[in-house]
């Protein structure tokens, strides 16, 4: 990772593999932070696309991090594509359906 890229990030990235659900596909995270995520998935995605996705959180709690964001980078790899997303709004959803605002602008 270049110093230039590190300097543009506002939050620390955590390397982790978690399941990702999109409208018409699934995937797996490579890394994520409070303000962005990178995941491998299928489908067509382009820089500037608005995207909604959910990341299943660890611990067996069933918690899901539901996000809306903007695609900022794509990396084709065979049949898959790496998608880097800047998160614009997100909520954490417990298994019982209660929703808590995490990172939104209302």
C-alpha cells in the first residue's frame, strides 16, 4: 500500500473475511473500516455506482452491518471483481430486528 493511499484513508482498515450480501450477488470482504469496505463478488460494478450491501458480523450474534455507499475502485479478477466502496450510510441490525444508526447523515 502506498503512503499516498494511506494518507487518504480516514479510518483504520481491518483485514477480515466476512460474508457480503448484495441485491443480486454474494461475496466476501477482504478488509473494512467504519468509512469503507473492499470485497470480492460477481457482477458488473463501475466507479461512481451507488451500491447497497450487508456484511454479516462475527461472533454468532446474527448481527448484520447494512450499508449504502459509492464504488470508488474496481479490480477485475477472473469471474469475480474486487469492489472498494466508500460508505455513506450504515446501520447495525440485531437479529431481533432492532436497528441502531451507526454512520448516517440525517
